[in-house]
């Protein structure tokens, strides 16, 4: 009893157990140095927080992340094997490759991608003539507008009119042309701004194609460059690089308008759809874009921010796709503000533009116009207001995650349903 009291007193008075302890008086006897040292080593508690508490300051969760990866691989491996045993191989990659090798002209999407170089050369030629003074600003502006208008309509017309273009090929080629459209629009704007400030010469063809392949949509005269290519980093990004049965079984309830069954199929589709979306995000925005940036020694590697911590819908759309956000801010949103357009209308215009391209990239390859993607994007406006107005912190973050997990598969479900009805005339069994 006396030992515990003296020990606590020594701790409160910041006294060392190994100094001034030779003559501590006790009613029965003296404490010796060996007794105090024994008490010190028998003490096994101190004031501290649990590791998972936010106040602990602990942030090394690498083991938990590895556990999530292992669980994800195991669960999806089971689903993959189940679908393989039940439905067999739905897409034969060898057959696809042999088809392309034997008859490459049956792949008009690849020909369209090659033809996109024509629009690049037209933009470069126009800027060279403007820098020389051979074209007036009005003529150059009209040429750029015609070039970019054809850039959007020409591939869309080919995809709609040529039966051999598959939905996957059409989506890919329209994605390429959309990216090229945004790049050349930025190329036009930046060169126009520079001509207003000083007389500049148009860059060479190599600089133009560097911008075309660079992982950015915003043009600059001089891009930040890394000092060298890191081969180890390049190889890591290179090596980083089952839903059909679920979708087919999800069509039946839509015809019957069975709300409970439709909800069950939607929730069943939500998880694999969301996992595919996350894998696509990591593959494209981290692995592929970092691989391209390292190969081109492109210095700006901010392709995304911490969108997973979004507490508002607006923050999510501003941070999950930084290249598009920078383009919208630089070439669309701020020019509208400079022209006196209100902030609310400018934000709505940005969502409208995004909704147009979402619908363009989905409806044209599927050869049907249902406006599900357009509506899904425009619904983000009231959703952003509701979440920003009424929800904060973890509740806002949960609302953003729910909109991502549920909203996307609902749009996919509606498009696939309409596609089956349009092309097969009835619901799949």
C-alpha cells in the first residue's frame, strides 16, 4: 500500500525513481533502491489513445489496405469462376485479334482514329498562318470553328451510319475525338491570348503532337518537364495496367415494372459496377496517365485530388478529374464570368456541357437517344444544392458515395434495357 502511494507521489512530483530514494520513510522500515526499481519495472501502463481513435495520430493503415485488396481479389475471383462455369467465355480475345489481322478494314473505329490527324494538321496550319499574318483573326476563328464542328459531327455520323462499328469501338473513337476537341479548343484559345500580348511564332509539329499525347487538356507554350524518365516508375505503372450475366438478369423486372425486383437487381448490379468504375479510375487516372507523363517527362502529375473525401457533390466533380476541371475552369467557366454571366448560370452551363458530352459518348455508339446520361448529369445540380445545404461532414461524404454507387448503375441499367429492347425486340430471359 505504501509503495503504491509513494510511487504515485513521485510521478506527480516528477521525481526520478533512481534519485533521492535512499531514505524514504515508512512506518515499518526504509525503502531501498532495489524496491523502487522493481516497482518501476512492474509498471506497464501509461496514458495513451487507441490506434483507431482519431486523436491517436496513427495513420499507417497499409496492412488494412492490403487486406482490402486481398478480399477484393478473392471475392471477384469467386464471381469470375462462377460466371465462367455458368456462362462460359463470352468474348474470345483470340477471335477478336484474328478478325482484325485478317480484315483490318472491318475496324472503321481504328481508321477514324488515324483520320483524326487531319484535324490536328488543320489546327496547326491555321495557327501558323495566323502567326505569319496571312490570315486575319476572323478567318482563323472561322477555320477553327469549322474544324472543331466537323471533328464532333464526322465521327458521330460514321458511327451512326456504318453498321460494322460496334458500341465499344464507337465509344472509344468518340472518346478520342472528344479529348482531341478539348485539346484543340485550348490550343486555339492560348495562341489567341498570346497573340494579344505579343507576337509569337507557331510551335513546331513535334510540340503540337507532344501536347496531343500529353496527359492534359490545357495547352501551354512551355510545359513543366521532369529531368529524366524513371524506368522503375515506368515499369510499375505499366504492370498495374463478369458483369454481362448480371445485366442480362436485370432486364426482366423492368418490363414487368416490379419495383421491388428492379430495386434488388439495381443493388445487385451496383457493387460490381462500382468496383469496375474504381478499377477504371485507378487504371486510367493513376497508372495510364502517370505512365504517359513519365514517358513524355510531363511534370504536372496532379490528375486527381482526394475526391473520396468529398463532403459535397461540387467538391467531387471538381477533384475526381482534374484535367477536365482545369479545362472547364480555364476555357469555359471563367470566360463566362468575365462576360458578366452570374456564377450560378455559369456553373449550370458547365454541367450542361458535361451532360452533353456524356450523352454524346453513350447515345451515339449505342445508336439510340434516351437522354439518361444527360439527365443523370443535370440531376447533379439539385443534388449538389441539397447535399451542400443540409448535409455536412460524414453525412455529406456518405451522400456523395451513395450517389456514385447507385446513380451510375441505374443509368447503365436503363441504357442496357433500352438497347436490348431496341435491338432484340423483347426482354432477355
